[in-house]
């Protein structure tokens, strides 16, 4: 129905996270309606991100700046004994916004829905194991993954994987469970309520 | 549009919690379609509840049985130093289902959206204060209210109200916050994530 | 978890249309909290509906009053050449509220999800066929069923069933399709849009 | 929290239709994770659309090809006596998919929520009036706007605007209303049901 160039771009936008063909089509017509200078700004900004952004060799956080390490990893005031493993970049950002965490991060690159080899290989497992081996100063590894089924499967996988590297002065923890802001007892499951009771304060 | 008897019953069902006139009308036609013996069973069951159920004079939990106290309040193995304040009966039941809480309860009878006198008077405030005064064995009062705005307003109100009765060997706590089961970091607010980080284990 | 009488009533309310055990529990505690006279009013209103309401022998609409026929069927100004078949009582009421339909109705008593004998037997099929046979004055049968898959299956079934009784001066129609109030072209399926184009005015 | 280039691109994606800052951030990290050749394909496809797509001077439909007119406007088999006014490009496409409409289109460029001058001026009103004046062969103008409040306000505005150009051999119509596919009588408003009854067939 759409012309060739339009359909090609709809197909491309349909691969963006959360986007289906209907929204993708709206993106294309939005771009067509833009003035030339507005479109150039978009193209330049995409190119700029690709050109300016490097991936931190320590935590895999994208960053802009000098050297091989991101601002968090080079920051001397961050606590190098804490390593927080997150699935993706936006999760790191969510945790940073709380201003409550002063340790370092490691971006795993995704989660696994089942422990299939093909899925696990997409994650940065080798890099994670190497990091834990080479950095004896890490005393706590926080598995900060979603509390849904994929996040749980990944947490279980990582707990098993990292067990050999855990000693008396190194432990693995998970994010605490409880009632979220806005949550109601009536709709909370038993595990959430149990945790909320235990972590009362 | 509906006949008098039907409209009357629609109006009655519309006052049931969560029910609007559309569902209320479906209830009425559901009842009309029932056989006589099925309808009698409903009427008898409603009457039986009213006849058999007493309200516990200590915690205000409805119960069936001998005496003036519910099964929880008469149970000698429950920990009398813990008092958990909940808004309504179903919240008590949600906490009991976790099998993690061994103390006693107090059913407040609702929450307040704002601290208006008329609203506060609907709650069992006098009964709560009397209980706290008369039971020095209580060492922890757990405010187990929803984490939404009404629950928060009620929690703040109770904290202020009960402050005079708190001493070094008596404290007020709240349910812990954190990621609920199924929760995702990306959609969690900063306060929920902060609590989840702090209560990690 | 709940006492016997309470659990019995929860089970009963859980069979009400659209109600699950959680809302059923809230109903029971709502009833327990009512004053005696309020509860009596509910019991009396349910009994009154059962006592006062008769089912119209012609259209199966519940009604209150003298005789064997409902107000619509006895109303001489209604057009006896039009028969509108609806699944349930509330659908009849929805159509009456429009004040655009002046014919008669027939309440089928449900819809079928598949053409299984057991399901079809729950509907008033025999009564419908008898009515069509005995009332030659009917010139149009309107199948006013939902436009979802159950409604469509039932419509197809009725079209096949009633075909033998259709002649040059008797026809079967369906409700028109189109964009509903509030509907958007972007989210409308092709069949809805086709109908909306055809029935433009 | 994000680096400058990343935040710039998040701001740009946040202006895309339906996109908020959270999804915009995911887009940026999606792009960062792509291989160079994948990113180049996106940049090239956006440039190609801008380079190849022209806006039809008659109906304002974006198209790819020779001349000044889109495939629909140059198609001799389309019925030039029918003009269908739509708000946006994707609405035209939705109607084309039905394969039921053989006339021409006019893309208005939006809808108005209120009849403020600033809002109305963003629409192609002058172009529409000129078209109606210059093309006496148009016998029916179909206002194919959403059935929500913005669409209704725009329809009313256009009806008033075009009234002076309507004569005995030129009329204005709207899309028909009715139950959409999947719709249920119980949740349909009275106007939708009235239309569904009137357009029964």
C-alpha cells in the first residue's frame, strides 16, 4: 500500500523497541512533514551519538568523553567494593536517579527467558566472570534484575554461575521486595507481602 | 426503564463495593433466572452470615464461634507484643495468607483521603488509642496500610496520633517498600527503587 | 482462612456475573458491616423481585404487573411486524434506551461460542421457531447480537436455523456496523471501515 | 544523567508521535548497540524517504514517482465525483485497505480540538476551499474524521465552512456509525446503537 521508500522505513522503525507497524508508519509521515533543517538535525544527532559515544570497557555503559572508562567507573568517590549487575542501560539510569547507590555497575546486555545456550551467549557472561575474578576488592554483587519471570530466571542463572567465586568476604544480594509506591495490599501477592512484612521499619 | 422492584434492587447492588449500575442490572437478571431453591440458598446464606458472625471486641475482625474474641486474638501462640493495623478485613486476610506474621491485628475500618473530622470519625480511632493505652505489652505497632495516597495520609495521621504513646520500648513501623513480584526497574519510581536497594539481601 | 459462613457466601457471590473471589469477599464484609435494617432491606428487595417479577410468555422479558405479557408486548403502538432478537435482558434495555426501535423483542437467553448441542440447548430455540411460525405478521427479524465472536457464531446459527421460514415478505437483518462514537479510523478494522463507508450519510 | 549527545537524541525522539522520554531513551540505546552498517541503513533510509517522497499537489498524499500527482490522483479509474477528506496520511491508508472506496482524497493535515484561529490555520483550509471551487465534478464530499471529540469538532467546522459551496448536485456526508467489529451492545452508547439500528441490513 505504501511506496517503496516509505515501506522500507516502516520496516526499520518496526524493529525499534516497543514499536509496531502502525506507530512506525506515523513516524515516517512525521519525518516527511518535517522541514529540511529539522530532518538534518535528526540525522546529525543520530550520527553524533554513534560518533561520540563509546562503550565503557569496565561496565559497558555508553559514555561520552576521554579515555576508555565511563564517568561512574573513573569517579574515585564510587565504592569499588559494590558491583550492581543490571540488564540494560536504562536500568542503570533508573538506579542512578535514586542517588542512593554509590558502587559500580555492570550492564549484562539483556535477560534470558530460558537457560538456552543461544540466549545466554547474547549476554556478557565471559566479561562478567573475568571482572569478578580480576577484582578481588568486590565484596558484594547486587543482582538488580526485574522481578518478572525473565529477571528471575536470569538471577537464578547468575547465582549459580557466580557461586564458585563467592567466599566469606564476598556475597551475592538481590533487590529487596515489598509494596511499591502506590501499591495496595489487596492486589499484592503473598511473596511481596511477606517481604514487605520482613523489611518493615 | 426497568420495573420498580428491579430498579430498587439495581440501586441496592450499585452500593456494593466496586459495582456500578450496569453490573448491578446483570446481578438482578442473574437472580431472576435462578431456580427458587438457588435463590433461597443465597437468602439463607446472607442471613446465616449476619446471624453467625460476630465482631471481635479486641481487633474488630468478624468471626464465627464462641466468646467475644476471634480465633487470632484467642490463639495463645500469637505474639502479643506485635500489633498490626490494617484498613479492612480483606487486608488482614491477605497478611494471614503469607503465614509470616505471628502477632495480633487491629482493623481500623477504612482510610482517610484528607484529615477531615467527618472522615476520621468513621475510623476506630478511640478504640485504637484505648487499646494501645491498656496493653503495655505491645512493643511494635505496624502500620500496614496501602502505599497509595489514602494509605499514606492515614499512616501519617496515625503516626502523629500515636506518638504520645510511643516510648523507648515501643515503636511504630511501616511495611517495607520495594519491587513487587513481577515489577520492572524501568517502571519503578525512585522511592520504590531506593527502598529496594536499601532492603537488598 | 475465612470462617465457614463467610466462605459459603464468598462462593455464592463468586458465581455472580463478572465477580471473582476477591470482590466476593469484599461483598461479604460490606454486608457484615451493614446495620440490621439495611440488611433486611436487601433481603426483602431480593425476595420482592423474585415474588413480583414474571417472565413474559411472548418475549421472555422479566416484567412486573398484571397478565402474562410484558409492557412492550401488550403495548398496542409497538410495531408487530418487527422482531428483534437479543441475547439477554440488559441488551433489550440498551436498545429501548435509544427510543429508536418500535417493534417487539425476543430474549434468546445467551449466545453460543461454538455450535455444540449442549450449548445450543440452553438457548430458547424451540420457543423462537414456534414464534416465527405462529406469527405471520413478522416481516423483519433483526439479529441484534454482539459483534464479537460469540455473537457472530450465534448470528450465523440463527440465520441458518430461520432460513426455512423466510419468504419474499419476511427478511432477516443485522445491526449495521460502523465507527462507534469515540472511534478512530486508525484503530478500526477493515470490515468496520468498509461498513462505515457504505452506510455514510 | 545522560551524556549530552544521548540527551539531545532522547529529546528529538520524544517529539515523535506517541513517544515519551522513557521509550526515547530505549531508542537511543537500541541505536548505540547497532552495528555500523545497520545504523547507516537507517540514516540512508531516512534520507531516501526525504529525497524520493513528494507531496501530491492535489490531495497532499506523500508519494514516490514521476510528476506532481500521487498514484491515486493520476489513476483514471478513480471516481472524480467523490472527495474523501481525512485528517492524516495513515487514515487515507486505512481507507484504501478496505478496497471499497474508489474516489479521491484530501489530507487535511490534522484536526482541531477547538475552533481557535491558531489551530485552524495549521490545517489545509484554503487549499480545500480552492479545490472544491475549482472542481465542479465533485458531487459528494465525505468527511471521514474520527468519531471522537476532536474529529467531531473538525467535522462541524468543515460542514459550516463548505456549506456555501454545496448545491443540489453536491452533498456532504459522514462515515456511518454503528457497532464496530468486536463491539458489544452492553458497552455501546445510545447514539452508536441508534445508528446501528437505522443502518441495519
